[in-house]
C-alpha cells in the first residue's frame, strides 16, 4: 500500500492513511440532451465533473481513523478536498495534487480484525463528488 495525499478542509490525513485504491471518474452533465426524430442527439453540455473514490486502510492509529471518520460524516454541505493526482505533473518527477470542492457519498468501512473488539473498523471507502465542473463547456464560460 502506498501513501496518498489526503487533505480535507485543511486537515491533513496523509500521514495516517495507507492507500488501497484511488479511482478517478469523469462525468459529463448536460443542461439538456434529447434525440430528434432521426435519432441524432442534441445536447447542451454544462461541463465535466471529476470524482474520486478512495479506499484506505489505517494500520496503527485508531484515533486518526476516528478523526477521519468524524470528518467524513460531519453534516456539511461541501468540503475542500486535496488528493494525489497524476494529471498535474510538476516537471521535476513529482506529482502534484488535485484540489476541488466536493461532497461525500457512500462512506463505508469494514472490520478487518474481528478478534480485537477495540479495533474493528480499519478499511474505509468514500466517494468525493465534485460540486463544480473541472472543465466547462464554452457555452457556459462567462
């Protein structure tokens, strides 16, 4: 497992998490999309939204795990999220980070050590859903 940059609302969780999986997906959202009588699609694209699904494991520090769980389940409308990204190459052999505004969805964790009742949940999955487009259609750039 590799380390990942994970910062949520200026709280750094990077040193306490081990990356299991980081998935990125691009979603295209339309103001409208409709096919005409000939089956040709006509659409007005709003933009492209980049979402991440992060799966992590915390090996040692249960306090850090609980701190992350509390942050992810906090009743907030949106958060500023910073994650590792290979789309922002700095030219010196390092990857920069992708910073975006998101809300959290589908937060799950999994018990890994059932024989230790004080240390059940250690493997966590969360979806970061972008609230703003990463790229916008020219029709909506103002």
